[in-house]
């Protein structure tokens, strides 16, 4: 195992609450991406979630 785990979460950088998938490797966040399975945001995320 390479120490990489993915978590499903919700971005709260604005009022939208987009679905997010967080990739964590060795206890460090390495990637944040839109959740394609989210019924609310439908695989999209505004730029605030990436800042």
C-alpha cells in the first residue's frame, strides 16, 4: 500500500457546498477534485474549491 486514501467530502468555501473527493497521501492533502457522483454539484466545482 502506498499510503494514499481518498475521502468524499463537501467543499464549504462558498454557499454552494459542492461534492469533493480529497486525495490524502502520508497524511498530506495532495489533490482535491469534484465528486462525479454528487447529485448536487454533478461533477463540477467552482474555482474557490481549488484555492
